[in-house]
């Protein structure tokens, strides 16, 4: 015990990475405000906070993407001025972004050594690079052929390629930003095992995530940030376990006690607003039928690959249908007619807000009114009416921004999601398909989105809620449809709505007592 304590004290006295008084200003907003933190060798250090708390800005400063306005960064006690990501990499700091930075058409090996290709007589030594890449991939537990183009790899394997790239640079500090956001449960478990191995090798890992259970599971210490400042840093042993620990972190994140339940569910109406019969889409959806009434929240659960997103896209006209009929408020929505779906009163909030949901180089206003421009035009765009509608949605959804004209990419992830949702609310739908509406959203913003969805249902909207977190489906929805292999395996309601039953049907397990 004494030896272990002395090792811990030594590490505490000589942090591998440290920031002192770190401040970063952007136009009209201070993203970091006097942040001071120290990170130890061989520890997993969680960084949590609401969207806009400053987590990503801190990671971007440490990885050399942004220069601090004030304060300093120290590596092994020595002050450094990071002159860009390449300089940070050279000093042993590597970042794996939530949006992976790989070249799709290049092989895994080419991506790992991109910009550092080994050459002889002006020719790239591809065989040697492949051999070294194979060793690096094996180190992170990936058996992918290094000659495989990364576009053919799953998101999980692409992420391992990014980590292998970092290790090829002898990174001693690894920054992971929402690393499990696009991973299945099994893939996440493999990542956790890799993190444990790297920690044992002395790599320091900064772990940013909105998923508090995984933060509590794998992190040695957790720092809570709010409004660009450090609220508190806690050792895992001081947090405890389970819901009480999550509630403690959540309260520190939002600055107030968190509600211990979801909004109350209203009573659904009798009028069917969305009717789906025999829906099929090539290779993904097979003979899906269901109804959603006014004021009802119908949840869709299932494992990765069950076909939930493909089903929603087929309903909205974004994916070809092989068979089936969709009616909204009694009127048929023809296949491959997304505009017609919107005109009939159906809106679809995609799970991929950055890739397919938003125009990142456009303003908040342009993104918000894109689906309802006819409301604001009579030959020419009525700018005053558009401006008033945007301000109303900003207030209604509590969107944090400096001004509606700023690029949407400058907003935090949770506020970007609210902009996506506001776009469809301006279109005044009767039916709303919500695909992972709280993915990548902090705990405080989740509460706000839950309350908003509950209000929409109370006002008579029919909502389909596709989610990967069973607890939120159970807390929000009147019924839950469980999909497996492109079909609806079961519809749970009443006392049959349990996490156990949902998992049994999702995995195809038969057990006595399952609904």
C-alpha cells in the first residue's frame, strides 16, 4: 500500500499534461474561462458537462486546433506553445474526433502513415507500411487487412485505425471525443478493453462523453465543466456507483438538482394520424405494419442493424420502398417523395444531424427555415416574418446562440440538434419521426428535449421515437415496438414494457414470462 501511495503522489507531483488559467474567446462568447487542470500518467480522466460547457474547446486547444487567448499548456512541467495539430502530435498529444478524420478511398495503412509515407528512391514502400500497420492494428485489437480501403470498414474499425495512427506517433496522451457515440454495445466493450490496455502501458487518456454510466465505469477521475469553467474534479471512489453517482454528476453539470423521472405521459387520442401497412425496403425492412394515434409516443427499440432507421427513411420517402402503404391523416404518401411527405404533415429528424441534418456552412436562420420557406415568401422572402419565426423557436427550444445569423457549426451539439428540431416544427407537422433525438446531447439538454416532445404529444402530434437507450423509451413512450431483422418482433405496452422483455425480443430469445 505504501509503495502504491508513493507512486500516486509522484504522479500527482509531475503531471504528464497540465493547463493553467486557460482561456479561449470566440466572437461574442468565452468558451473557456480560466481552466486549470492536471492529467496524470496512465490515468483515464473523464471530462463531462452540458453542450457548450467548453469540453470540445478544451480538447481542441490541447490538440493544437485552437490557440488559447490566455493561460498556458505544460507538458511534463515544461510550458509549450502548440502551433497546430501536427506540432501537438509531435509532442505526443493525439486526438480522435467524434467525426473521424480519415480519407475514405485510402487504405487503413495509408491513413495511418498519411503525410509520413516511407519512401525509397522516391517510391512509397507500401509493403513495409502494410507490415507496420498490421502490427499497430493488432496492438489495438483490430484484425483488419491494412490494405483495405477505410470506406469498407465499420465505424468501430475506422475508430481503431485512428487510434492506431495515434500510437504510430508514440502518443503519450490520447484525447477521445464521444468515442462510443456510433458504436454498438459489443464494439464499445472492445474499446473499453483497449483503453484499459493503453492505460496499463502508461498512456494518459482524456475521455469526453455524455454517457455517464460509461464515464463512471472506466474513468479514474472525472472533471465537471460548466459555462467554460471547471466546477469540480472528483475521484471515482468519491462518486460512488449507479444512479446516485449519475445524479451527483448530472447535478454538478447543470447547476441544479435533476428531476428523477421523465415528463408525465398524457392520454393518447383515438384518431390514427400515421398508418403503415406492409412496408418493405430492399434488404432492410420487411413487412412492417403499425399505427400511431394523435397524442401518442410510439417507441422503436432494437439492436444495431435491426432496420429502425431504414424504416423511418422509407416512411419519409428518403429510401425506396419495395412494397407497402403509408398514410398520414388519411392521405397516402407516395414513395420517394420527401417533399410530399412534408406537405402531408410528416417530418423526419435524422439521426445524422451533421452529415444529413444540417447545412454546416449556413446560418442558424437558413437551417431553421429551410423546410418552410413558402411560409415566408410572396415572390420575395419576407425577412421580417422569417426573423420573427426564428426568434420564437429560439425562445421555445431554449437555443443558446449569439445571434441567428451565426454559422450553425459554431453551436454546441445539443443546440445544433435543437435547430434541426426547430426546422421541422416550423413546418407544422402532424406526425414527427424522431431518430435518436438525444444522441450526443448532454443530460440537461436531454431533459429539455424530453419535455418538448411530451408537449408536442400533449398538443395532439403523433410521434415515433427511435432510440438506443431503453430507459428513455420506457420513460417516454406509450408503447414500444421492438424490431429484429427488419421486422417488428413485438409491441410492448402496459406491464409488458420492461427492459428485459425488450432485450429478449430484440435478441430473439424466448423466455417464460416475456411479453
